[in-house]
């Protein structure tokens, strides 16, 4: 690379530590929803004079979101607010420089995109000067825990595919300041979200329980952390202790929507749907279009629908009212969070309950077109679609195909186990009726194979081969199983 290329504005900009170089992709978030979340959080934090760093983090994030939406003038306004907060609350020059590096980097990028190259260069020069003063080995960046905190916070905001990177940032920050309450809070949140998203409450690689307890101990006013701790305690069957945390949190910050949404989730899972809806409705006062709140409200109506079905004497019009209320809230949830797979699945299920089968089918097809979903999400999608085909469309063969697709994803989850159980029931019913064919025995062989039950698998594949001697798939599977026994 020539000297001119090394010193070009774009080359220098790519070396900065800021939102523009952290590979935060706009397709991974709903920008309007994120902008609204930031606005509400800023409004809440404005009441709290001590939360300087979180304010700066949110203003910087808001500036980046504004830029992604093509609102560069508004992005500059957000950066000005971040700079003012830093200037008003930090006296130490070195600390000011460190805390301003991300803001200045964002400034440089926004100015560059606006064609204001002189202003962009001025911010680059400020960054270079600060790096030299702080004895950084790098010309345009500083490795520091405050920057790691802001980077991790950005990752945490941009969704599940960034959670692992967020956790790594906070872990590194904690190496420098192990008792920092903000770092501990965000680290615990990242671990909880990873655990919740990828394992849906089962035990993952690392439990968030102790991290959440430590975070709340360091900062007893961290009411969102208290709510997450309550949900984790609920997961491990210690809901009574969890409820004490929820109640204490609601006493401390009764009007914090971020707390209200988790409180609503907690009470719904406890079976107190009315109290859950009370919290969620209060949350709507602050964020009427929050996808999380609407999804939780939809789940409340789903719970009420199940309860009404069990009562058996609920009027049809009352049942339909519950269904339509659920559909409304799930629709808002997917509109506000287009990457929220489980909201699509819940919406499709609610359509099916109303016998709106084409609407359910259309919703499933939208879900199948989603990119970047996890292995577990794929399993849930195939399971729910198979269930829809079997019990609503009465298409057994299509259901079997979906269950098999879920089961072939070799990740041990609740969805996979349910697909296995449904497949076995379907095949055993066929065997008992004497209508099992080669494909049925082949599927049963696959179940035994993936369960590590080699001899049972061989038995099934032999029956399948006997029925269809020319089927290469069954013959190949049988040979593979026989060889594995010999070896």
C-alpha cells in the first residue's frame, strides 16, 4: 500500500474504534424500533443524574442509528449531546479524552459521509493527539475498558448474532475493573441473553445466575438486572425468591418500561395473567409499539385461550375475541421486530386456531424466508410447521417431512425431542394398523441411529430393505450401521 493510500481519509477512518467500524449491520435490527428504544431510555436516564456513561453510550448509538436512517444532521445533534454530557461530568483530561474517542470517531465518520472532509480531519487529528497523549501503541485508537464497555453495549443492542461478541467485550473490560457495576451488569445481561436465546432456559455453557446475583449485589438499584435475575430464578424453579426481586424492583422504578416488560413476562409465566397484562399495559404508555411488549401481551391472550378451551363452556364469540386480540398483538410484534421468529410462529398458530389456514400458511412461509436463524430456531420452525400440517391441514406426510428436518439438525433441544416423539407415535400407529411401509421403518431407523441405538437401527433398516430391496438410501444406511457395529 502506498503512503498516500495509508494516509487517505477512508483508510484512517477504518482504523478508528467506533460504531462505524464495529460491523453493526442494519439488516440485523429494526431501526425504527431501536431509535424509539433509545429515545425512551434517554428520557428515563435524564431523570438520573448519576448515569453519565450509559447516557453517552445511548447518544452515540442513537447517532449511528440516525446515520443508518439517512439522518446525518440529527446524528450530529446526538453526538453533540454525548459530548456535552462528557464535558459536564468529567474533570480529568485523560479520562475525557478516553471517553470521547468513540464520540469523535463517530463524528469523523458522519462528517465524512456528509462530505465535510475538513471537519472529519479535525476529529481524526483530535483522536491522534489523544492517542499520543495516552501513550497508545496505536496511532488512531486506544485499548481501554471504557471503549470495550461501549462496544459491548452496541453489540448487545444489535441482536442475538452479536451476543457472544458482547460478552467477550464485557469480560475483557472486567479484567481491568472487576468491581465496576456497569460492566458487571452488561456482562450478566449478555450471558443471560445467550443462555435464554440459544438454550431457551436449559443449562448452557455458563449459567447467568451467579453473574446476575453479583451484578445486583454491586448495584441494588439496577432494577432491570433484578428482573433478569427473577426470570432466571423462575427458570430454575425458585420463583418465590424471584418474585421478591420483581416486587422490590417495581417499587424502586415503577415507571421504567424496560422493567415493566420483564415483570409482565415473569407474572405471565407464573400464571398470573391479569397482573402480567397490568404491567404490559403500563409499558405501552411509554412504548406503544414495542415488539417485546406486544409479543408478551399476545402470549397472555394465548394463555387465556388455552384456559377457555379447558373450561369448555366459554361462548364461541368470547373465544374468537381472545384469538383476534392475540392476532393483533402478534402482528404488531412481527411488524416492529421483523427478525423475531418466535413471534411469527405464535402468530401463525393463532391464525390456525381461528381456522384462518391460508393466513397461517403465509406467515410460516415468511418465517422460512428469514436469514441468519439459529439451529434451534430452525428446529422450532420445522416442528411448529409440521404440527400445523398434521393437526390443522391433516397432511400427515408433509408433517413427517418437517419433523424429520428438525430431527436431522443434531442439536439436543426440546423441539427436537418433541419431533422425535411425534414421529415415533405416527410410525408406531402405522405399525399397529399394519400400514407401515419401507419409508416408515427407514424413519424409525434414523431415529434409532441418531439416538446412538445401533442394533435397533439395523433392525428397522433391515425391515425397510426387505420391503424395498432397490432402495439405495436404506441399503447405504444399513451398511453404515453394520460397519459401525463391527468397528
